[in-house]
C-alpha cells in the first residue's frame, strides 16, 4: 500500500479499496467493523493488521492442506 498511497486522498479511501476486493468471510468481517464504527477503518495499517489476525492462520492451514493433498496424489 505504501507504493500506491499517493493515489488515494485519505486512509479511509485506501481501506475502501482493500475492502472492495474482499469476499466471503472476510467481507462479513468488514461489515461487522462498519457496524461497530471500528477505528481500524480510519487507518490502512491498522486495518491490514486487524485483517491478518483472523485470516492469516486460516490461509496457512488451507495451504498446508493443499500441499498434503498434492503429496497424497503424487506420493
């Protein structure tokens, strides 16, 4: 985001650009932030940090599951 921050008028606009690409559980998570008027929505760094917390481990688990399936198919 640092590389493109000059293209956005505000932190809020950067957060909006990120949230526009989210789907599924991540989008539901953002909707809850909006409902709570969370402070993370006003700062892209805080938002990205908060976004990593609930979803980082899930993506790591899914990647590991994919690798295991690949091993089973080829192994």
